[in-house]
C-alpha cells in the first residue's frame, strides 16, 4: 500500500514539474510573440516617414517639378537624403537582428584606442562643425593606449555616443571623450554639455526605438536604435554601461575595455 502511495506521489510530482515547465515555455513563447509583433509594427512605422517623403518629392518632380529649374535640384537632394536615411535605418535593423539572434562573432585583438578615437572624431567633423560642437579627446598623455577588444565594435559604440552628443548637445557645445587607464582597464567617458535627460527616461534609454523627445530625435534623423545596438555590443564584450545625466547640464556615458597586457 505504501509503495503504491509512493509511486502515486512520484507521478504527481513528475506531472506537476512537467506542467509548470510547459507553462513557463508557453509564457516565454507568448512573450516572444508580443515582442515580434511590437518590433514589426515599430519597424513599419519608422520606415513610413522617409518612404512617404521620398515618394512625395518624386511625385512632385514627375508632375512637372522636373521642368522647374528653381526646385528640381532641391527636390532631388531631398529625395536622396530620404534614401540615405532609409539605408542607414536598414543597416541598423540588420545590426540589431544579428545581435539579437546571437549571430555575433567577437574578434579580439590589440589596438590603439587613442588612435581609434581620434579617427572617429575626424570622421564626424562635418557633423560637429555644422552644429558648432567641439570634440576634445582627453587622456593622461597623448600616447597610444592599447586595449584588447573588437575594434569594429568599439568603433560602433564610440560613433553612437559621439554622434548622440552632437545631436543632443547644445549649439557651440563641447563634447569630451576621456580615456582613463586603471590597472587592467581603460575607462571611456563621452560627456556633453547638452540638453540632458530626465531621470525617468534613464532606465529605458537602451531599449530599441526608445527616444526621449521623438520629434527632436526625428529631426536629427534618429530612430532610437543606436543605444540598443551599443548595449548589445557591450554585452557581447562582457562589459556594462553607465549613464549620468542632468537636464540642462549634460550627459555622460561610461564604459570600460580590458587593457592589453
Ligand atoms: N547625449 C545625449 N543627450 C541627450 N539625450 C540623449 C543623448 N544620447 C541619447 N539621448 C536620448 O536617447 C534617445 C535614444 O538614443 P539612440 O542613440 O538610441 O537613438 P537616436 O540617436 O534617436 O537614433 P539612432 O541612434 O538610431 O540614429 C535619443 O533619441 C535621445 O532622446
Ligand atoms: Mg543615436
């Protein structure tokens, strides 16, 4: 009798475990489905704006604008800008889906972070000059600073932070890119004296498509994917990221990389 009872208890236990495991799996699948649906609707919403704007300019040109020497080049330039924007969105979407599906290969090697930062600052010069933002690279000495990481990934992170500091900085503002060496790490700060971010937004800042001020961000050509990409990359590198910000004063993003031995 006790044996039958024991067996029956055992069966109950197995069934209970099985049903709670299945429930967890179903909950997970439901969550994935919600996430997928949200992602698709965000993507199509974001793509619509530049697609309609390009369509508008091209229709106007077809409807006779092409003959009007005063506007034709202007409309073509606008349409071309819209296409550039679409391409950069598609590139970001591709990056994010590769990162989220875990298809990411990290290629570690030693490189000079000071040199890379300088290179990036030069590459965004056109944008920074346009907004009158000065970008300063600060390190203890102007010597090479060797880190052991994935150079392309670090480039993507720095470009995102630096371009954001230009877009959301004040006109004629200053961005400081600071490299500080500690025992086994190099700490990287990108700090601006721009509009800042209210505390309530900080926990959600790294979510895909999250923008504090949608209209301002869209004016700057922002989709809200940059920081989501940065976070994924830093996770793949096994590093975290910190953000400190004060409205009206500025914002500082901090992360670190292993020093090359
Ligand atoms: N340095 C900053 N100062 C103030 N706000 C910022 C700063 N960096 C980011 N933000 C806010 O965080 C939001 C998310 O940034 P994120 O880089 O993910 O998107 P984005 O710059 O709008 O678009 P994308 O990077 O896809 O072109 C921005 O829309 C902006 O509102
Ligand atoms: Mg950005």
